C-alpha cells in the first residue's frame, strides 16, 4: 500500500496542494525523489486547488502493472 503526502505547490500562485506518493522504505522521501518536510497546518482551509505529482503517479502505475509472484 502506498501513502500520499501533500505539500503547498510553489509553482502555482493561488494556494494549492501538490500530492506526492511516499516511498515504502523512507517516509521522508517521495517516489519522484523529492525530500518531504513536515506538513504545514497553517492555511489548509485556504487551498483552492489540488494536483498530483506526475512522476510519482507514473512510478505507481509501473509498479501496479508488474505481475506479482505467488
């Protein structure tokens, strides 16, 4: 099972969240390689948009497409 992590998206002017997928072996790192900081609790109600990290989603798609043993 994969976990998601949201951070404020610095590429967008309006307050928005960018969701990453956390690696299974290191909760401080995403599948795209980004190191994730502590979650921000301030202003979460001001978020106007949300998006998903493309490289993280591609990694999950590839993992799900691989046949499982057993």
